[in-house]
């Protein structure tokens, strides 16, 4: 083979790879250029050592460098949406893998990619640099102390101290988001005041460990270039091998993509053939939902969680709907999705959220796509009304009484109005939605499970939310109708008191709301359980009855809990409430404290705190 022919073939290989690379880049939704992960001189040693626990901090600093650059270029502190975050997450893992760093470190070190998505509750409602300036001022302490870093430890310390002071200022505006505000201060100091890729900025502000021997590194790079030039003459001898390898790589990539799409298409076909919505529900096309939500515009986003994003949409017939897009598309998510469609599409009850329809689709560009379409609830979730004082104050006693009765009737229908009965398994305020008249509907049946002839059974997969899980279910996997009753009792006490299910602050002597409420009831101080906004409303006897039923339903012992049917009769005054039985020692008791905090990691405590403050 002549040299011109060889050079021509080599040019073809380079062109193919360039086109493939350009296509991959253009299809990526990640707005951050993450190429710096492989080129920037950060010290990777901690992430190569499985026993080094500082790797997570290093990876946090590394992703902070990219977010700082993104802030500098777009004025946005976080990523625009969950799709972009997921794309960045995947690319970040791929870049680490190219450095022989395990991609599994990313989900181990971070909760999920959505923690970097713009959210109004992140830090005092800050989205952009303009928002920051409005909250902090045009020239704050951090602007002065962090400008023109020179590598001096004194100057670095002054910058960090200034960041803490500005963070305190922001936390006073948003007390529940101090961690986010500190991170925003870091991004502002690195990306706005300084160049985030400057070594002094990366080391001082972001805390990123660097490889300092730059002279040796430069010499090494020069030596490598010389070596490349020396062996350049030999390269033409292996062009044929490279060409063959390139063809094989391209074929395998195409084959993997083909098989993946075939698997997705198989799921779509099997799903549509096996799951048939009731006559009240329908199949939607992706194009229908795109028109309804204005292309899934961020302005129509009304909710976001670990498993999906919810958009408000208006169908062609003028009806308002909520469109839930599943983000976690693994096999378990497919199972939960199918489960929810099968269960809720056949249920019609005024206190259960109706399914308008669903959509499953697959295309070569975006892969699997899963959507659920529900009636739109204009008043949002019960959690929205209980989370802040100004919204709780608008929730009157008649409203709270009606919401509790509505939820009880919805659960009674699931337990006794259907054969076989259905256990919801995730009753909590975020899954109780309210219409324009504050009528309550139980929602989110992704974890629901049908009973086995009314008998209790064990399950190896315990599903639900910390604090709302019945003890026998959380500890032993024993699921019965009274598992839902326990969760309902917790929600009742939250509604009646305005207190969170779990309080891990130092100011509280009780950890669980059930321990706190039981102690007050036992000492004759039931009125202290009532939320301050409703203490002067309504008949005290009825309100006391609701609290006592809540305490009974949330009893740690299954035998002392009523069924949901019995609880409903107690609430409506049709049967008497038995004397409150004794409870085991509260979790706040001294005998539990040391073992509790020794067995709960910092990340678990943080997760619990975020769960009960959103």
C-alpha cells in the first residue's frame, strides 16, 4: 500500500471520529464544558485510594469548578433543569472513568444530580447574579476580600471569613437552606470575582487539591511531544490496524445503541399490550404533552422530586392537567410506573387522584420516556400549606378537619372498597393534593401494593418515607392495612399541630411527633398540641378527639391501632375512643440517644432533615 493511500485512509478515520464526536457533543444537554476534568491539574490520588474518605470533598470541589465557570458565562448559579443535570452527571462520570476513577463514586458522594438544579427554595430565592446583588448588595464584604487572590494564606483566610459573613446574611433570609447559601457564596467568589480555573482560586475558594509541580509537568509534556515526533515515522505502519480498530469501535457503538433501542421498544410494546387504562384514561402521544406544556417549559414546572418532574399543562379540550415525567428509567422505575398505571387507572373515588392517561415512548435521540397525566390540583400539596407559618395560618380548623376526613375516606376505599385491597405504602403530606376548594385527594400510587386475601405478608423491599413508615414494616417488612393507618396518624398529628414529623434540633426534647403528642395528652395538656393558628377555633372537644385518634393510629404497637374504618367512625363521633394505651420509651429518652446517633450517619441525618423540611 502506497504512502498517499495510507494517508488518505488515515484522514478518513479521523473524519469519522470527528463527526461522531461532534454529533455526541451536539446531542448533549449539559451546558457545562466538562473537558477540564481530564485536563486540569487536580490531584486525583484520593479518588484512586478506596480507603481515602476525602475523595467526595475533592469531587465536590471539582464539580464546583464547572458550576463556577457556568455562573461566569451564564449568570446562573445552578443548572436549568433536571435533564441538563442528568446529562452533566453522566458526562462527569465518563470523564472520571477516562482517568481510571470509578464512576460509582459519584452516586456515593452526591445524593443525586437534581441537587444542582435551579430551585426557588435553594437559597433565599436566588437564581442569578442579579438576584444575588439584590439580596447581598452591589459590593459586599466578599467582593472586597476575595478579589485578586495571590496565594497568600492570610488573604485566603480573609476571603473565607467574608464568605461566612455573607452566608450568615443570606441564611437570615432563608433559615432552612444554610448549606446551599454557603455553596452559592463559594460559586460567586470563584466564578464572578475571580477566574475559577486560576490555581489560586481553585485551591483557596473551591478547596480543590492541585498538582503543584507545574515545571516538571511542563517538562514532561515537552518530552512526550518530542517522543511523539520521533515515533511519527513509524505510525504509518500501523494505520491499517487503527483503521480496523476504528471500524470495530464504530460498529460496536452502533450495535449497542441498536440493542438498547430495541429493548426500549420492546418495553413500549409489552407495556401497551399488558396495561390497559380504564375507559376514563387514555393513551397520550409525546407531541400531545409537548403542546400542552409548551415543550415542557421550565415556567410550567410545578414540582420536582427524586423520581420525576411535574409540569402543568392545558390539553386541547381546555382542561388543566399535571404531567409527571419519570426521570429514573431503570427496570425498577419501569415496574413502579406499570404498577401505578395498573392500580390507579381502575380506581374512581372523589378522594383519590384520578389518572387522565399515560404515555410511553422511545426514540433514538432521547431513549425511554415515561409520562403520567393527572387532574391538575390548583392548591398544590398539603405539604405546601404546612411548611411555612404564613400558609399554615390560612389553613383553618374546618379546612383541616375536612382534609383529615377526606384522606381517611380515600384510604377506607382502598382498604375495603376494592378486592383485593390496596395498601398505599407512602401516605405523607406531599402525596395529599388539594383542589380549589381544599378537598383532599390521595396521590402517587407508584409504591402501592395489593393485599393477599387480606392477610399480612412480609416483603424484602421496604418502600416509603422515613418518619412515616410503621415500625413493624420498617424493621421487619411486615405489611398490613395498619401500616397505612400509622402513616395516616402521623399526618393527622402534623395537620393538628403544625409540627414536623421529626425534630432533630437541640431545642426539642422529643424526636418524634408521636412521643411529643402522647406526653402532652397523657399530662392533660392536649390543647398545647393544637397549632397556634387554630387554638381559638372550633369546639375543643372535637379537636381533642381528632388528636387522640391521631395518637392511636400512630401507636408503635400494631394491636393498639384501629383500622381505618374504625378510625373514621371515631373521627365522625359514631364510636367512642378507647383510653390511650401506654407507649414504649420515646426515642428522645437517654437510653436511646447514644445508640441512635452512633448508628445514624451524617448523610442520613442530612437526608432526613431535607425530607422533613420540604
